[in-house]
C-alpha cells in the first residue's frame, strides 16, 4: 500500500511540473558508452504543450538543484512536437560508470511559466551509464554531492562543461549548462528540472522545483523495481 501511495504521489507531482514527459531513460535504464541510446518522450497534457515547447536543445547532465554541468550535447535543435524520440551515441569519455546522469531538454522558444525569464525545461530521472572511460572533475564531484562549486563563464561543451548556478536569462535560442533538465507512467518520469545557466536567486528556485521531478522519477523507478 505504501509503495502504491508513493508511486501515485510521485506521478501526480511530476505532472504538475512537467510538459515534456520523458519515458526513456528512467531510473532503471542503463546506457553503454560508445553504444547507440534512445531518448523517448510524449505529451503530458500540461502547459506549455509540445507544440509550444517546440525546438529544444537536448543534453546529458550531472549536478544538483542549484548547479548542473552539461557533459554531452545530444541535439542542438530538435522539435519535440514533430519528433517523439532521438538516437545518439553515448560519448564514453564524458565521465565514469555512474548512475548520476540525467537528460535535460531546454526549449529554444518557450519560457518557463513560473519564471518567464528562463526557458521551459524538462528532465529525465537519473540513469546509469556503464562502459565509460572518463572521469568527473572535482567540481562535478562536488556538485553531485550537493556542494557548491566555483562557476565558470562560457558556453556548454561536449566535455565536462561549465558549472551553473541556476537558469540565466537567454535569447530565443539559449545555450545551456544544467535535471527537467530534469524529469510518468510505469518506470518513466515527467519532469522539468534545473537549468543550465549562471544566475542565482529566483533561478535557483526554478531549478529546485524542476529537480523535484528528477528525484520523484528516481523514486518511481526504484519502487517499480
């Protein structure tokens, strides 16, 4: 009974915070470095709709509610209203074997309804990558541990990239550095998550709200197992 209650609570809360419902990966997903992986999403009935969310930047991230680091750009511009999945090759050099990775979608056009200065975002649950050959920097390890790390300016990179302190105001085609985001029928998650930018204050609040989806997504996956 408790497990069912937790699942219903997680799903219900995630629906409140999400628009792009990421059905893969989930908390029980494992992708392999150097291999093809697939991200799948669908409409969840919340605003903005997929049509409004439109083109999005899709990346792999690690981090915490306040600071996130973009590790691999999967797509610079994918219209989530026209596609429902995307395949990519996992870059094995972005980090070690770990279950701290998550996917973040950053809309290039839609804004966060709660924080219009920032882009709409969506996050997957944290998932596992194995057969990896890279390492996390000390800054990334601190972020994963929930500790603040120094921030660096500059755009995201396909290698461990700039750390961020929440979303920053962006142009209609923002660049990102930070689970949405980061992120639910069955084992999947619906979740907007933190942003990949270098601003504090209300931006950090928006990140924290989005992170709830990531944590709840992990809870749903764990309970389902």
